[in-house]
C-alpha cells in the first residue's frame, strides 16, 4: 500500500462516518416521530374507549327505561289512570285528573 493511498482511505472513512452519522440521525428522528404518533394514537384510543363506555352506559339506561315503558304500556289506560288516582289520594297537591289519550302521542 503506497503512502498516497492512505490519505484517500482516511478520507473515504471520514466520508463514510459522516454518511452513517447522518443516516443514524435521520433514523433516530423517524423513530421519535413514530413514538410521538403512537402516543397520539394511544390517547385517541383512550378517548374513544371513554366515549364508548359513556355511550354504552347511556344505552343500558335507555334500554332499561324502554323495558319499563313497555311494562307500563302493557297495563290498560284505565289501570294507569287508577294508579295515578291512587297516588294522588296521598298527595294533596295532585290534581287527580285522569290521563286522556288523544291518539296524538
């Protein structure tokens, strides 16, 4: 190996080190961006899970209310009016007027 080949080889290695350093920096930056994106996705997932849980609880409440309404509607209108009348007998502030079904409900 000649003396003039050594500086060329050293220069080649310096260039290679610079290239690898730049590539490492870019790769590290990409990994950081991917991690930040992953955190955003995770936060969004948690938010959606919370919204889902709230909607599910609301759904369960509405479902229970619907079942109760179905049970009440299974009673005849006269039964409902009688029940209301009985309740009003215990509450002086109640007008006691029966419910009149107009068919528009």
